């Protein structure tokens, strides 16, 4: 074997080892994110709230990523003041309108929102923040839990960003596709409501999920955290959880999610 062949062989061995090490590292990170038992906030662990919505037939839907402490009247007022709209009910007339406006790429600021379920019932409240086309919008569904924390009513919410629309293969009615980065929509709600809230916390709530799929088959990924918004001041010690694993999780996701966001943006362009 010539000297050049030996050098080339060593290069291939080193390259192969590097690839194997990178693959093992990626698999290890993925398993850590998906399956390590990260702690919940102590108070939320005691309440045992559901982690995901479901479709009417019980298929897992979008993740729960918002918790609001306050009355229905207050929530309605704050979302309205923040520029969010109350969706129209789903009727034959509104279904035709959203279909026509979607095909024509027109705005429909109060377009209906499909029903998801928690506690075996559809959302109690819903809000949307429209754009100049009905196909794209911020939206959130909220459910009353019939529980209280520090005397305030607890509402669970699922906030997602719609970025496309098509006819459903099941109902044959217009349905939206959600953006995979559901945490960005959670942060959008925080940004819009923060001026009205006395307390805003982001806490560990569920396992991170890199391979989530909702009832419509849309892929999503999330850090598993939930935003807690309150109209009254809160003692952070009642909610906060600190651990090395949680800190490491946040560091890993801060590196990983921008990469995922970038790859999705490239596909859209």
C-alpha cells in the first residue's frame, strides 16, 4: 500500500468516526429532550391539568401552552384591547364565506375557528388576530377549568399560528394548518397581554416534543413550557422549578429551535 493510500485510509477512518460521533450525539440529544422526566412547576403538578386538546373523536390535538388567571369578563376585555377578535360561529354561511375568501386570498377578520376539546367540551372562549388574508392568523382557544389558584379562575389555552388553509378530507370544510413552532405563538400571546397583566411567567409543564402531530396531521415542536398570565401579582416561588436538567434543556432548545425555524423558513421560500 502506497503512502498516499495509507493517508487516504486514515482520513476515511477519521471521517467515519466523526460522523458516528455526531450521529450518536444527535440521537442522545433527541432522547434526552423527548424522554428525560423534566419536573413540572410544583403547583401545576398538584392541579394535574390536561396537556393537550383533542378532536371531537378523541384524537390528540394541539398542546396546551397558556394558563390565564382571571375572570371571563377580564379575559374578553384584555384580548379585545390587545387587538384580538372574537371568531364567528361555524355555520353554513360562514363556512362558505371562509372558503370563498380563502380562494380569493381576502381578509376575513372574524373567520370561524374549528372546535377542539378539553374536559369533553369545545372551547369556552376563542380569539384571533387577523392579517390581510384569511389564510394566516394568530389564534387561541381557552377552556374554563372550574379550578382556582390564589382565588382567581384558571383558564387553559392552546395558542397556535395558522399559516395555510385547505378543505378537510374528513368534513370537506375549510381547515387551517398550524405553524410547527407553537412556542412562538405562546410568546405572541405573552407579548400582547403583558401590558394588562400583573404577572407573566413561563414554566415547565410538559415534556418537550420534537415530533408532535395534531388531529389534522400537522407537525409541531415545543419546549413543553406554559405561559402563566395573571391579573393579580403572583409569588414566583409557588410556581418556579429550578434544576440542572431544566437549565440544560433550555440551552439545547435555544440552539436547536432556531435551526428548525430556519429550515422551515427555507421550505416556505
